[in-house]
C-alpha cells in the first residue's frame, strides 16, 4: 500500500490530464459532484426522535473526497455549501421556509462542517493510496465518519444546551446505515481503480 503523498487520485488517472481539456474535466467534475451531493441528500429516511434524517449524503461526501482528492474535493464541497447558503434546495431537509444560512445554522450545521473536513481528509488519504485497497478504504471511511460526527454532535449539544439525548439523536440511529455505506464505498473505489489499471494494460 503506497504512502507517498504524490499518489494520483482516481479522477487524475483518467484522461485528459493536462491543458484546457483537464480544466474542462475538472469543471465538469465539480458540477457532477454538486449534483451527486444534492441528489444524495434528498434520498433520506427519518429516524425519530432524531432531528437529523439518514441519507446518502455521507456516502457521497466521502466518495467524492476520495475520488477527487483534497483540492478538487474541497472546491466541490465548498461550491455545494455556497449554493445551499444562497437558498437553493440542495440540503436534506431544506424547504422554502427554512433554507440558506438559516438552515445551515440549524440541527445539521455541525454535520455540514464535518462534510468539509471529511472531504479534505478522504482526499488526503487517497493521495496516500488508501482508496486502492478495500481494507484501507474502509479505514478511511471510518475516519471520515468520525470527522463528520464530532462537529455534528458538538453542534447539536450546543444547539440544545446538552439538555437532550444528543448521542441518541445524532449518532446511534445512523450507525448501521453508515457501516453499510462504508462497506459499499470500500468495495467501489478499489474496484474502479482495478478497472482503470486493466484499461491501461
């Protein structure tokens, strides 16, 4: 398992790799990433009494981070956040009445902060080759989930003055679903790398 910081991430291994065509590819990837994040956020399952629903957002965030790398991944997640801050309905529970900055400061605010941090973390780990092995990718996904949950739970605690069952609201309902998403990503990224390698031979 490679540990050099110069490892390519997945999207860099796919042509074009230089010039104007590379910039066009990156722009298209940012747009595609925003679309994936938006669609994934809308696929949700309420888990009462938690104010935060289960969705595919974490799967999309962590997968984009690993596939795009830290810089392009960060650009994509920040562009997604900016679109949401402007009031567009891209978040999991945003509505016409609750959107934009007001929504972002609500119960999911800490998780949104975690999304940004986790995207960069997964990109950095992919730079070290963690996305090329199912075992290492599972480890990266686990760390990414921790980075999402820590600010998410701290945010909920501050928002509700630690008077509510924060772990029961913001962690335990999501563990099984996140483990399933972790396993899925751990299989997908190394499999795509194998396809890229086979295509070169």
